C-alpha cells in the first residue's frame, strides 16, 4: 500500500510538472508574439519574423502536450504565426544578396572600423505608407520625380539629390517614409545611428562622416538616412563638446558638395526635436526641404488599420471607419500597437482556454482604455509653431 501511495504521488508530481511545462510554453509563445508585434511596429521586420517563428515553435510544443480541440487550435494558431512570418519575409528588403550590401572594397585595416557601413535595398514603397499624401507629394517633387523623369529634370534645371528633413511627433512614420524613398528609386539605403558615427577619439567622428558619404557616393544613386539627426547636428552654441563643434561643419561641407558630384545622393534626416538643430543646417543648400510629418488624419488612420488588420479575423461589429474616428490623436505607431494588443486578447483566450472567436470592438475598447495617445496637444502645438516659424 505504501508503494502504491508512492507511485500515486510520483504520477501526481509528473502531472504537475507537465502542467508547469505547458504553462511555460504558453507564456513563452505569448511573450514572443508580443515581442514580434513590438518589433514589427518599430519597423524591425527581421526581428519581428524571428519572434513569430519562435512563438510558433512554442505553440507546436504546447500542442504536443495537449489533446482534443484545444490541441488543434494551438496547431492552427502556430501555423498562422508561420504564415505571418512568411508574409514579413516577402515584404522585407529584396533578396538577401542585395539587402546588406557592402559599399565596395575598403582600404586595408578599415573593415572593422566601418562595420556599421552597410546598405540595404528596401522593398517598401509609398503605397505602403498610410495616408500622409501631402508629405509624400513634397518628397516626390524633391527626391523622386527627378529620378523617374531625368530628361524633364534636366530640361527645367531640376537637380537630383539633396537634403530633406522629416520632422514631427514620434511614431508618425518618418523612418518608413525614408525607406520608401530608397525603395521608389531602387537605391542602396544607408541607415546610420548617431552613436555609430560618434567616437571618443579626436577626429574619428569627422572621418566617419567622410566614410559614410564616400560609401554612398560610390553608387550611381544612394540614400543616407539618420534618425534623431539633432543629436549629431545640434546647436553648436548650446554644447561644450569640441567634437560637436567639429562635426557640424563636416556635415555642412558634405551637404554643400552635393551639386559638385556626379550621380545622385539623397540625405534624409529625421527628428522629433527640430528646434535643437543647428540653424546653419536649416539654410538652403543643406536641408533644402523641411517636411512636417503630422499625426495621421482620418483617412490615414483607416489605412493603417487596414494594413495591420489585413488577414486577421474581425467580428461583424468592427467598423474600420468608426474605429478610425475613435483613434483621433493617436500616432501611427500607437495604432499599430493597439491593433496588436487587441488581437492578442482573443489569441490568449484561444491558447489558454481553447476559446475560438474573432477580434471584437470590445477588444479595441479595452486596449484604448489602457493605452493613451503618446503625443499630447501641447506637443502638437509646438510642432505647428516651428512649422510656421513662430
């Protein structure tokens, strides 16, 4: 009898361990899906794809420990994540051989120094940018049309290339626009972080700027994109850094050299704090166009919803027009985040409880009650004042 009791205890313990393992797998699947959603909203497509693949793997393992309808549901959800990962792969930047393409042979000893100098060819186009028609038209006039219609550009003396500043609240699609510019003209896209240019060594930051522009100019046409550009081109009078006081003139020299070079080079800077830029950078011949990227309007919000809810099961009570109206004041990134969180609610119910239902308006309402707009009206007014030179 004692032995039987011991056996029963062992079985009970194994059952508990199995439940703990299953709970772990489900939590990891949900966590990976959430990380994938965050990465996708930030435009990190490769990272999002990896997170979705890992989430699917955890769900398949959880299904192996399940039975009946809930097992089938978990398999179905895992397959859906695999399909989502495949879709992201199709939408990602062109073939692997072209996505991260070194800008040509480097001098001996510089390979490690310039490991940050890589280019990709984005597959994103302006059709993938929701709304912002006025913004896209400004960018088309400045950066796209001269490439697409070179004969007409030459006839009217419209030069190719130049600099453009995209400014506005965070999460409004500035990075996506920059990638779409490169995609529209099929040009190598150099996206560089300010931290990759800066260096503790005297003179190294200026050399990094030279290397960046030299690499871009080695191609017939190229796009350089720097986000948070104000951290590199900050007001010189407001900083004690001797590096910054040398770096800004180096950038100005490179930007002023556009017209002297063959080919076409586009320099796109993005900032949430345009008032912190050095005034010299904003003069004609540097950033020739300063484009305000505002919060999405009704049409743009609806388009963002369409793009991010495409292929997802929506209940009959989900009206995209009405939902877009209720999202006034939210940024594009906010809306992507809300879509992901709303879809996660029935997903978690399906994974944990085996409940099969579509995404309902109530799910969006629940998320919006907890997630407020990331940009307030005071910030918007500040951008408007800068826009009109007040």
